[in-house]
C-alpha cells in the first residue's frame, strides 16, 4: 500500500478520480468544488469586524469547505511525514531543464535556491515567494476562483468565465515558465 501511495499515479487513474469529485460533491451534498473562498470564511469566522464583506452566514456556506481544506492540510502533513526523505519522482528532462536554470541537483520537492527563509532575502526568492504569492492571491480574487475551482468545477459546469480563467492560468504559467523564471534565475 505504501508503494502505491508513494509514487505518481498515471493520468488515466488520477484524472478521472479528480473529475468524479465534482459530480460526487453535487450528488451527495449539493456542494461545489473549490478552495479559494476559505480565506473569506476564516476571516468571517474569526474576526469579521465592521467589514460588510465578512458579515454573512459563513457556517451555512463554508463550514464543509473549511473541513475539506483542513483535510487537505492534514493529508499533506501526513504524506510529508510518511514520505520524508523519499526523493521526488522528477523526470530526467525536467532535472536537466532545472539544472540549466541553476537549480539542482533536485533532492527535495521544492528547490532550496528559491523556497527557503534565506532565499527570501534574495531578489529571486522575494519575487518568487512574495510577489508571486500576492499575484496568485490577487488573480484568484479577480478571476472569482482558483485554478481548481475553475478548471475542475467551472469547466464541468460549462461556464464561459471558467474557460477564460483557465486559458489565462495556462498562458500565465507558460509565460512564467519560459520567460519570467529563466530571466529571474539568470
């Protein structure tokens, strides 16, 4: 069982499992898949203050979603604990591309050249973590949802705004991968 969980699953198994999450949530609980609204739910639950945006019945709208997010965090923590020290399964081509950018050898899930506290004080680390994090948060709010909500649930509901958002996510990812990241890491 551990071997099954510690290696990547093929797309033809993982894809349908992810795709079936949307109708399963709708059938079992009339719920929509997505995580980006959890920050709003947390703010509404903990400290709504006098901000109208945070004054709503978060228990009716968000309690199940907060439990879902907590399960993701718990699952990630358990997987990180169980799989600690296991080398990431990264293709030879990806390792070579990262090496050309000055990242490597890859021995962990995230490159320490960018994702460590000491790297935060460098231009590359600051742009990747702080500016990138801000842009992801802003983009999520501006697009009306996150990549998972739009790409999995929105497209399943045949929503045109989700298609536009997903095309934008992919375009941004390609721009970052082939233009911004090589420039930033040179």
